[in-house]
């Protein structure tokens, strides 16, 4: 059943599974399946294999801390267990619990964030965040009349998924290319984006281009909201660790032979938005300021969600 883990890691690496929340749930689900199907009943080999499975998942994509939090929430108790049954049962229980909490968190964020959209508003979103789209779809479900601009989000063009999803939900949505953000921003009331990682000092790491939306929103005096489950908060940043910004292959930007071989291509997938450009972070435990991230994280650590 290690194969399940390898297959999930491959699906995350190749972006068949995308979005920090979905990546985290896929990781937890793979560990649950790994534990459920484990064939031997010896504790030590199980823990060795669990460690390898965790490392395989964590190596798949480096930036979204949601995956790290999912793996640790799912495996922490097992490493303190005194029998195979206790270890295996804890992985199954904690991984299942993580996935359920994760889905509920997205729903709670939708309910909280939808209150920030009023009739007649113009909203902008970037990339394809299930948390941000949850907010927009919930506001629409409540009967609010508003328009959405969605960025294309090069190079993967996740904006295509976003506009399809919003159109299917009946939302009035307009696709724009990434370079049109500042032109459109003057008409925008609120921006809703997702999060891959939020640092202890309230900076947002999200799809590349997010910081440009934030700067343009700041200039246009539009509100800039981050929709983030608290498992996107990074415990490692409390200890001063930097967030690794993933760089992906050149082939995602240009086709083979399209440009001279001497031309270098730089393809960072995420960028960092300083806390001062963020009006609020909408989480499942409420709407908070970027300055509250540390306190929430410490509370969550105490709650056992991100126990090390
Ligand atoms: P949800 C995505 O990363 C985007 O950056 C998006 O804003 C973020 O994850 C959060 O997505 P990628 O996997 O968890 O597309 O809100 O690189 O779905």
C-alpha cells in the first residue's frame, strides 16, 4: 500500500491534485489508506514505513505548509504509540479527522467571508482557491448580486477552472489576463485569494501574482482578504524558517524550440505578500488580522492540531 502514497505524491507533484487544501486532504487520505492496508503487525517496521511514506508525500511539493500540517497531524500520535495496533489506529483516526476538519473549515470560511460581499460589489480572485471560491459561491447562493473578475493565472491557467466553476454556479464572472489586474482593480471592491502558507508574522505565500493583486488593491483602496484554513499557518516560521518558493519546469512557460536555448526562464510558482497589504484573514475560527496569526497558531498547537 506504499503505492497509494507514491501515487498520491506523483499526483501532487504533477499538479493533478492542486490547491493547498486538496493537497493536504490527499496526503492525509493516502496515509489513512497506507495504515489501513498495512500487511505486517510489527510496530517498528510500521513506523519506519510510515516515516518513509511521510517523507515521500512531503517531497512532492515544497511550498504549501498544509501538506506538512496534514502529515504531522496524521502521524504524530503513531510515533508515540507502544503497539502496532495503537499506532495504526491512530493514523487512521487522525488522518480521517484531519480531512473532515479540513472540509468543514472550507465551509466555515465560506459562511464568514460571504458576509463581506454586498449587492452591487465587484470582486476579484486569483488562481483557483477552493477557500476563496467557497466564499464567492456562498454569497451567490445567498442571492447577492455581484460581479467577479478572475485572473488567468499563468502559466498553469488555473483561472480557466475558476471561471468554469463560477459560471456553473451561476456567478457573473469575467476572465482577465494577469496583466489586466491593475486596469480592472479601480472598479473592484474586494479581492479574495487563497493561501498556500501564512507565516507567523502574517505574510501570505500564495500563487505567483498574488502580491501584484495586493499592491494594486492597496493603491485602489480595494479590500484584500485572504481565505485560509488555520492549517495553512506555518509552525516552522515561528522558529524563523523561511518558506521555500517552488520553481517549476521551463516547459510550463514556453514550448520546446519557441525561444533560443541561450534564454533563461525563471518560473517561480508562488510569491509573498507582506501583512501590511492584507485587510483580514478569513479562517474557520473567524476573521482575524495578520497580526493574530501567531496567537492562533499557538492556540492550535495547544489544541493538538499541529502538535510536533
Ligand atoms: P485552496 C493553490 O496552489 C493556489 O495558490 C491557491 O491560492 C492555493 O493553492 C490555495 O488553494 P496550487 O496547488 O486550498 O494551484 O484554497 O499551486 O484550494
